[in-house]
């Protein structure tokens, strides 16, 4: 088992740990989603179309694996977003101990393509912890996986955290239609560890027999074919 170190860079960092397992941040809308298609809750296969199952995305292991992958950097205090008379967002918080949001001037992002549904300004989630990974491992920081409901988009980046000793901050775009409070505990960035190694691409010949055999083995299981035949448990403690 590989070990990562989360290192506070200020004494106040320990007021509230902002890096935890992603499994602690599964959203309520996912938990409340149905397991089966409405009206077909009592059957596993769709009548008149038995090659299709009645399970919804909630039983999709890859979706949940992405949602709970690695660790999450979360907001440590409430922030409020308002819009001023010029239509520009204004972000506020109450405490003066830890600054949750900063920004760069737009000149630092010259040439960047902004999402159409976001303000053309790049903010930054401030992080008061450094991450130390084992030798040869980098860290991928992304917007929380499958969290399109959040009122912002966090920009992705990869950092060689086995060598870099400082905290990594997370630039983000704020959605135009959002006004209100972003609560403490909201996931801001997802953290995945990557081993640095060389990869080579090769294109194999088409093999109809292997494809037919693989398809049969997969679809011979009615309930949760991927999870029962292929999936392996991932652990992040």
C-alpha cells in the first residue's frame, strides 16, 4: 500500500482538515437516485428488449468509482457570492484567519478559452496543505468527478508532488447563474495519484472470435455484469 503525506503549511491549517477520502463526499442526489428504471422496478431485463437491463446509472460501478476516486479537497468555510451593479461577481466570507479564495488578474490567463456559462475571470481556491507522494508519483488535480451540479468548474493540473514541496492551489471558473452561499464541506478538487512511466501505443489486429467470446462472457450475467465479472475494489484510507 502506497502512503501519501498531507503536510500543514500553517498552524491554522489544522483548524479544519480540507483533504479527505472522496467517499465521504458522495452527493445526496446520487444517494437518492433510483436503482431501476421507473415502472420496471420488479424486473432485471427490459421486456421485449432483453439485451437491455433495467438498472440505472446508479448501478454503474465506473461512475461510482470516479465519484469516490482518491481524495477530495473541500471548502473549509462558507462563502457568499453576490453580483454587483456591473454584473461582476463579488465573493465574501466572515473569518480573516484563512483566506479561501484569491485570484490572478486576467492578464495571467491571456488566450485561455473560458466556458460559455461562466464569468470570464479565473479565481483560485486557496489550499493550506502540501501533498507529498512517494518517489515517481505525480498528482492529478481536477474538478470533482461527475459533479456538474456545483456552481463552479475547477481547472485541471498535474503536479510532481514527490519533488514539489509547496501547497497546490486550484484555479476555477464561477458559473454566471449562481448567486448564494457555497457551504463549507463542498468538494472543490479531486485528487488522483499517477505513477510516472513510459507508455507505448500498439494497434492489434481485429479478432472476431475473441470479441464474440468476450461479449458472451460479459452478457451471460444479468445483474451488474461489469461489477460481478471485472470490477476490483479500490481503497483510499
